[in-house]
C-alpha cells in the first residue's frame, strides 16, 4: 500500500516537471530568446564591409547599419560572408535573410529580390596604380586594356555593356573579390579596376592606387530581402528611415570614412 502511494507520488512529480518544462520551452522561452537575422555580405568592399585585420572581424558601414536596424526591430545579427555573386542565390535559397553588401538597387535584381529604401548614392570609378603614366579619363580610353571588376557587380555590367555597344577591344577580368582585383592591379596583371567610387576612395587609403576618373552611374544602395518578405521589409524600412535622419548614422559614416 505504502509502496504504491510512493510510486503514484513519484509519477505525479515527474508529470508536473515534464509539463512544466514543455510549457517553458514552447511558450516562455521563444519570447525571451531574440530572433536571429542572418546577414549575407561580401567583405571586400571597404568602407561598407571589410575584414578588420587585427580582430579578424567583419566590420563597416553596412554592418553597423544593419546591426542598428536589427536591434530596432528585435533581432540579433549573424554575419554570413558570401562572395558577391552568391548573395542573391543564398537569399533565394533561404541561407540568409538579408543582403547588406553595398548592393545597387537595379531593375534586374528587383525582379528576384525586394529592396529596402536606399541608404547610399554612388558612381563608378576607374582605379589605377598611383602615379601611373596611363590615366584614362573614361571608358573610351580603355581600348586595348585589361579591366578588372568583381563578378556580378554593376561595374562588370557597365563595362560589358560598353564593349557590346561599341565593340571596343577591352578585356574584362572578373574576380570573386575587389581586394583580389586590386592586388592584381598592383602586380601589373591588369591595367585598371572599375569599382564603386566610395570604395575606390577607401582602397586608395590602404593600397598604392588612385582614381583617374569617375563615371556617373547614379546608383543607390539598398538592403535586399527575399521576394514577398513584406513584413520584414516594412519593419526594416521603418527602422532605416529613422536611422538615416539620426546622429547615429552620421557617427557610423565618420567612423569609417574618417
Ligand atoms: N554596388 C555594386 C553592385 O551592386 C558593387 C557591390 C559590391 O561589389 N559589393 O553591383
């Protein structure tokens, strides 16, 4: 009799513990644990995203901005490094939730992803080795030359379109990263790099390169989310528009542009 009672009490205790744990994990914990926003970025695009050589961390304007946005909408951030031309496929495959990578809002890209409101304006620049005799003033001066760009960028599109339209004799070399393109420029393997102008300005602070010309393209950067992810996008846009008119935004910019 006594043993049966002990067993029943023990079973009841176990039941209460199990039910308690279930309630905690199903209802209480999800509201206390922050959701994670997986951010895809190609960290070869200073000052927007690059690797801090001393800490080995991915930092930059985009990273600080996306962290601030995430914080405002209740997310923690996980930074996922991906080559630029792999960002949209990764977004579509559900491996990341947002692209923050100095990505220009284009008509073609807007067919496959949704963009946030713009947060930056940029043109393209022609980068040469510092002090080089060859100083192209525009695409028309690149005949017979080898041009480096990053795969999948608007710079690649710009020069390819120019070649198709003018049948200019320009050889295009596409790199997985703008850092590799810049190194090949310094090694003399290519004649110029075409890259977004604010990035050219950052690169010439670290490398022995300079801008010889800019090409007006009037690009605007936006964050990209999966097509139809409207709930996330409107939250992002609301946070972004608040941040873009704040002192915090000015601080982020001066932190990375000096
Ligand atoms: N703004 C350019 C583009 O969207 C380059 C971006 C990059 O290389 N990170 O294609």
